[in-house]
């Protein structure tokens, strides 16, 4: 029987994905049906994005899997009506590479102190050289696919990288810490801190005043993970006191970030508009098509979410 695929995402996404998905699915050799408005009783797979409006999966008796278009699954993972495998988007061609480039670029920017030179018109010749990478400890909170990829890249440049996760992880060439004690140790040595955790009940406001106080004075924060990981008032206070020297923020509790938000005006904050790891339709379509092909061939799905762990 030919699989039927429902594309459940905001309307503007269909214009971006229709052609790449069709091409990727055609390349698998599958005989399939793909559409926006299909009878629920005929749907085998749902290609899903948050804010699609789909919240009840019970009308889909034939459903085999839900394939998330984004890396983040917090908007669907706890849905009690979802009783089939849920896969996250792990796209090394687009999403992962984009995150690696964003994190590496901003780590190097802060490490080299480039902000004091870019746009500077004051004739001051301060020939103080920055430390070498091996002298600048970096901590990454979150050791999923994105965190691991960023850690590998930074390690290859010579940075001593520590990774932290809620539960134990073991990754070649990387110092891995976990749990409450591990978090204290990870933060206390982080001259540059990168946040790549998902947003869950356990990670919300993880970076509060107490956590920020554990950082070495003058540390830098880079957050391309989730806005709710950071307690905003605590970060602003830490920036004002100099406990945190600079913050580069790509994600926020409310997006777009309201025009009157203090982050826009703060001299030590760089705001970027959620651009660190955008899903690229062409490469993401190939990931989705291959996962459907695998499942139809009786092979295991890739990147299935551990829903007991919450992500």
C-alpha cells in the first residue's frame, strides 16, 4: 500500500517545502501521496511543525510516525494523544552546520575581543593580544546532536571544551559532566558559556541568578538554544554588574523580541533574530524522505525522540 503523507505546518512552509519534498520522495522510489488536506483515516505519516494547529492525533488510526520539521520537539513531545514514534529533525547538511557556524563564529568573536575593534574610530593603539584558544575554557550546556557537533568544532580549534547534560553522556575527546554537581563544576570554569539545551520543566530558568554567579567574573554567554533557559532579569542584572561581560542571544521567550525589551538597548547584549540554526528545506526534505523510506522498508526510524526523557 502506498503511504499517505500529511504536511501539517504553517501555510507559508508548504510553499517552501512542496518542491523539495516531492523531489526527495521521488528519489526514494516510493509510490506515495502527499498533501495538506487529506482524510485522517488515510494518513500514514505526518510531517509536522509547531504552530500548525494540529494538537489531536486521535483521528489518525493508520498513523505510523510523526516527523518533526524542527530540532525542537517540546511543543509536541508531551501530547497525550501522540502514541506513535516522534522523530526530531537532525539535518547535518543544513541545521547542524548552521548551528556550528553560528556558535563557532560568536565564540571566536568574543574570544578575540573583536567588538572593541569593529566600528571603532578612536585613535587608540592598544597592542594587547588575546589569549590563545587553549587558554579559554568553553562550556556547552546540552550534548545532543547540535551540542556535540559544536563541541567537536571548538575542540578542533584548540578550545578546552566541557559539555554538560542532565543525564550521563560519554563522548570521545570531550569532558562530559552531568547532574547538579556537574552543572556547578561546568559553570564555574566557563569563560564562554553556550546554551544548547531543550526547553523542558527541568531546564526552564536554569540560568538564574545563582547559576550566573557561579560563572567566572566577566564570562560571556551565547544562547542559540531556547529563550526560556535564561531568567532575563537575572541576566540583565549580571550584565549591569559585570559578572557577565557580554551576551549574544538568538532565542527569546517572546518572538519577535518586543521593541521595548531591555535587550535591544543594552550595550553588552547582541540580539540576533533566531537565525542560528534554521531548517533548510532542501536538506530537511531529504532527511524526512529517507526516514519514511526506511520505515516502509522495515528498517528502524532515525532520530526517534526518547519521550520518557522528555526530549
